[in-house]
């Protein structure tokens, strides 16, 4: 009978197991430290990638401490004025607050006396307060309430309607302050806190993130470079602080986009660097000095280029040149296309306005201009811009046409809109939602002066030219608050 081999097989198995354990142990203890190892994984495409090591833990931001340090520098501002309906404690936004963008802030609101409530920020121990201009616009009486409930009467040091900022001065010294940050270091998705007085509820704190940066052409002020945030902002938050995780002021809350008049997730704040410039100029000179060329520009869209018979190109269309302005003296003309400023492409209206505004009066700006199929180099000496006068309230008659209400431009309207006495046209009183006029960008207070390059003197002239041009888009030349732009009205049907 043959001898069984089973015991010999078992010994071989244990030998093999021991050798395997020894090899594994040697690999583990002989490998590099954990931080230096590279682990490999295979994705669905069978390519390999290095598995990243875990990031170090993120420091916890102690928001309660940050907010408690900021709250003493927040103030409540209450103003009584003609033209400002009450916003405190009301569910309806103030006409003067550009919060509900469906509520038009134009010259056709009848005066109403009321009390408007907003916020402000103490930025110096000697009592200087930053706030928004529309809170104190037309104010007959202003009262500031501090965090410790003291009530003081401030002095208006100066205001800048073109950025919707104002500076107040409180009597006394030793006030708590909020440090100013650097808005150029703000990043999208960065967490932020907004502090204000929504509906009169003082020192309300809301939290969100930075949704976007450098928002321009929003239609709130002349010079726009807004920080957009989803932190809840409501009527009464105007003038309040937008602060970062370091407890620094990075923006002054000024508006929200809403169809209801209340928070819908889109708010805007003036960046602190722009506010700092306004603050310093007002403190030193009582006003803000800006560069001015006397140009009105707009983006050259393909539709507008075809309507004007221009080549489709990136650039800004000059829609008007002020008589005797620096631009006019340099030779710039209506219908010129601005291509470059010192070899930098010019293709955004908001950025162009800010660029000119930040220029020092007396300096020379060099532009490349497209005119009559050729490029020209034109240098313009920068002038100085002063703040425009605000329009008064006027009454309006109605005449519905193409989803908008029009009235003839008479002498009274001409004066109240600040137009030259020689101005002619039809005034837009209201634009109906969803209409072709709204799609074209027409707004209440616009004065339509030309249709397809033909001047108009009345609503009847406008209607006649509309009938003549129903088979193609209408090129409108519009005066808006003293500036002129082209709009294209595309008819339906």
C-alpha cells in the first residue's frame, strides 16, 4: 500500500503561509512614511490618477464673536422727507429704496411725506458714518440711533448720488468703529454676513455667500461695480454692512432684485474700496471729483449694428456727444465705435464708465476709434464731472401704444426732466410687463426723440413712423435722464 503524502502537504502549506506573511510585513515596514506614499486608483476610462491626501482641517470661524464685535458700529438712520413713503414696519418697500426693481424710481411718483428707515456704519471714532444716499435723499429731518440707544442729530457732510453713497458726521468722539477691508480680495462663494434694519427691526443679522463680483449695468446707479450676495437683504437694510470672516467691512448694502419688494436671493452691495474713495473725497473736499468725457456709449449688439449699417465687431457705440465737452473738442462723433483704450479692448459699458470716472481730470486718454471703415487714434483730455440735478415729480397723461404709455413732451415736462428747451419727442410714462417695449429696454421717463433716424415731435409722429416700419425693427433714439442711447424695438407679428 502506497504511503500517504498528506502530512508532507500540510507542512508545505504552513511554510508557504509563513513566507507570505514575511513578505507582506517587509513591504509595510520598508515602505516610505504615509505622507510620502502614492496610492493609485483606476477610473472607468482605465487611466490612473494619484489619490490626494486629506487636506488639513479648516479653522472654525466664530461668527457669533465676529458679529458681536461688529454690532456696536451699526446705526439706525431715520429720515423724514417729501417723496419718501414710510418703509419702517411696512410690507411695502420705499419708493426711494431701489429694492423692488419692478417698482420704478422715476419722475412720475407723486410726493408723499413719510419716515424712511435704513442703516449706517460708523467708520471713524470721531463720528463719520457711511450710508446710502437714497435713505437721506430730500430729507428734512435725520435722526441716528446708536447700538446703545442714544439718539443723535447728524450733519450731512456730503453725498454722491452717482454711487448712491452719503457721509454723515455725528457730534462727539470715542465711537465704536468697523474696520474697512479690501474688496479686491473678496472671492466668489466666500461666506459673508449682512447687518441692517429690515422693516425697522434694528441690528438684524443674515448670512450667505458672495454670489458674484463686479456686477455692472444693473441699472441702479451711474457707476456700478457691485458685490452680489444671497444674504437676505430687505427694505431697511440699505446702508448696512456686508462683512467677511475677519470682521471687516467689504460692502455697503444698497439694493436687491425682487419682483415682490422683498428678499428673493439676489442682493447688491457697493464694494468698500469704492466707498472708501467716496468717503475720503467727501471728507476732504465735501464732494466727489470724477473724470468726464461727455460721451454716451452703449454696447454694439449685432441687431444694432445691422440697423445702423455698421460692421459687427466688439466695441462700444457712441450714441451721443455733449456739445463743447472734452470728447467733442477732441473730435469724437456720434456713431463712432470705440475699440481700445490704451491698447485695452473696450467692450463693456459699466467698466468703461468706471474707467473714465477714475481718471484724473486733466490727464489724456488715447482711444482707437472705428469710423467710416477706418481706424483712428484720438486723444481726449479728461474733464471733471459734477453730480446731476434730480428730476422733480410731474403728472402724466396716458396714451397706450405697443405696451407703453406715451405723452407729448411739453414745456413743463422739458423743464422738469432737465432737457434743453429745444428738445422734442414723446415721453414714456409706463412700460407694460411682457411687452415689446419692455423687451427693447424702454423705461418710464425715457424721451423718444427719433424713430429710424427721423425726428419726432409728438405721440402721433411716433405712431405714424411705427406704422411705416412695421416690417422691420425700429431704431429708437432715446433721451434718458439727460443722456441718449439707441434702442431697437422689434415688432411682433
